[in-house]
C-alpha cells in the first residue's frame, strides 16, 4: 500500500495520469512516533524508531553472557563450587586480606566457593563461619555453617557457643533475588550491604577487613562514606572475573576502627 502521508508522490515522467510506480512497495505503520524510512534494494519500509536498530541488534549482551565461560570451566577444573571464587581471590591478592589463623565470617556463603577459598587461606588453625538461606556442601572441621537469615540468628549466643569473640574479616557476597526492576534490585542490594556493615562494625577485631558486594547505584557514594567512617582505607574493586554486563562492584574496607 502506497501512503502519501509518508512519501511524496513520485514525478510522473510518462505523461500519463495516475501512473503506477513500478517495483516499489511501501509498508507503513501509522500512529507510531518517530517513524523513519529504511531503503533496502528498492523496497521502502517504514519502521518506528525503537526498531531502527534491528539491522544492528545489540549482540553484546547475548555474546558476553556465557554461563560456561573461562572462569566457570576453571572453577570446575580446580574443584571450586562456583566461578565467584576468582572474584574473592583477586580482591584478596590485591588487598592482602586473609591470612593463616584468621577467623572469617562469610555472609551469603552459598554456593560455597568463597568459604572454600577462605578455608584454604586460613589453614587448619583458622576458622570460617558461613551463613545463607541456601545450604552449602562445604565440609571441614574448622567450618561452621548456619542455614538461616542473618536477621534471625542470635549472633551473640552462637558466637559464644563457638567460643568466637571477634572476626579478623567479614566478607559478603550477598545479593537479593532480582526482580528485573533496576531501582528495586539496587535498593535491596544496598540494604544487604548495610546489614553486612552493621555486623562487621559489631564483630570485627581492630584492624580487621570488610568485603561487600554491591549493585552499583546512586546509593553507592553514601554507602562508601559510611564504610570510610569505620576503616582506615576503602577501595572499590570490580574484579576481572566479573561479567562485563554485571553492575556489581565490591567495597573493600581495610584497618577497622572500633
């Protein structure tokens, strides 16, 4: 159907009235804003602006997200429970955090790769305490796991039972169940980080360290300021193993000030 609303009438060189335009097809889409014309080998199509990228569909997300990428395969080959182990490893290597004999609290421990890494670093003389709403399969004599909500656990009672007064480090890989609504997910992530910071402030030894995953948002700066109130040094790190499409970033606090 030829629609003069979008295309002017072509000049009539034949001298005949109402001459037909040969080899030209036009498909118009009415009442859709910002309509543009795409010309492809003599065929004219009208397409609304949101679809103008159809020729160059953004393949970056579909290509960059590979659930079985290099780090996934590496984790499997090295018997780690998840590729997230390499995020903590990079943070630890850059900031020199976990040492032999340390007692570490792992918040959001499932599936267990951070606990695995922490256990390896603290050695037999150290201890790791994990907590998550989902069980982990990590087993070690110096590992204790709580299948619980961090808000529900009686921390004073449980730590007294375990004969733990303070931690050398608090690490948190907690993340909310995402809704797909950007602001909601960011707000929930920030809430979890604030809970992790509260526990760190209450249970860290002097000069202890804090690692927390956060979905980058407008609340990042304010949270960063809060962390700086309690630590000598604060860094924001995005490990190389973090997927390119991910908005997560890790706040690292060094030198806890009680």
